[in-house]
């Protein structure tokens, strides 16, 4: 039997017109503020992208330009090279996503399902890295990609210098492990009795049930990789291979204001679309609390 949801007003109070009107007003106002806070920056970015530079400077708070210039998007895409920078960013994001997903799922599967003897200690060591600030490990990480131990190769100015460190994300491992811990153990025991190997247990039992957590990890990986600035700036010195986050800073001093804002708008579009596609799975993954019998 489901417990009644706790609210500010009881069911009897909500039937009173004054209380109902007050609650409805608070809900509408809260929703309106959330819409303004979420969509407001996107709207002003698009508005600035189609506004002529003189109007941006003379009347920046105007809701919509008198003579919009949608051609700024095409100009930014071709003249500023935004298309190339977006292509570089997508390569970085795809590689980082693949590495993060592989590491998180395999590590979570090992810690939660296989449970090796030293698993708890390795798991604790991985979680301990969450308390180390990113800037503290920046120098040591740079020296590592400059001369990879045991291999002796230099990864600077290659996307591997971004892809491989992206896999060392303790939070993704934590998400995968906690999700796998909530899966019914009876399925694993039955599969082992039927003779399923470790690979079959992962690919046929665990992964088909893990779409929510895969969506959450994918969204976090895409968002983090898309907006990452410091590390790509350090390891990618070739301007032709830099992502959009680094390129926008370099273009700020030389590009027209309207085309620069148009480039920013195009840089915002892909992660927003990814979230719209994955939001159903993300909500399910974040709200997952286990299987109840």
C-alpha cells in the first residue's frame, strides 16, 4: 500500500478555493521562474546571433531585432571555421564517451557482480580520487601523456591525450556499481547455474537491464567532454585540431560580435539535443532505487 505523499496542505485544505488558488499560483510562478532560468539564456543567445552588431551595442535589451540576420549562422559556420571545430569536438566527445562508458560498466560489473577479493580496496582507492581537485593532478597528468609509462610515446596533439584520461572518472564507476548492486542477484545465480560465462553474464544479463544508467553516464560524459576547456587547451596546441570550447576563446578577439554569438549558439545546440533525446532514460536512471518484490 502506497503511503500518502506529504504536502504543505492537507487534502481538505486543498479543496478550499483560497488555498487551492494560492497553491496553484505558487506552482505557476515556480514553473515560470524555472522556464525563464532555463530557456532565457538560450533565447538571448539566439537573439544575439541574429542581431546586427550596432543594434546589440545600442539596444541590447530589445526582445527581438528589428532586422534579424539569420545568415550569421552560415557565415560563422564557413568563415569562422565553426564546422571544423564542431567536427573536432564531436570526435573528442565520442572517444571520451566510449572510454568512460567502457571503464564505468566493466569496473562496476567487476565490483558489484564478480566481487574479487581486493575489490573493496580498489573500489575505495578509486572513490578516493574524487576528493583530489582536478587542478592538483593537472601537472602529473600532463607529464604522463607527455611520456606514457612503459610505452614511451608522446600523446600531445592527439585526441588520445583527452580520451584516455577521461576514463578515470570515479563518479561514473560509482553510478554503475550502485546500479548493479540494486539488480536482483537471483538472475546472476540462475545464469551461473545454467553455465553462463562472465562475458555472457555481462552482455546478456547485465547490459540489457542497464539502459537507464548507461543513459545517465552517457549524458554526463557528453556534457563534461563538450564543455571541457582547460585540458584540451593544454594538450592540443594545433589550432586545426582544437575543439569549439577552445576555438571560441581564440575567435573572441577577431570575429564579429554577431558571428561569434552565432558560433556560441551552434556550440550549445548538440548537448541540448542529446539531453532531449536521453531525458527519459536519465530520469529513470536517477530515480532507480532497486527492484522490489
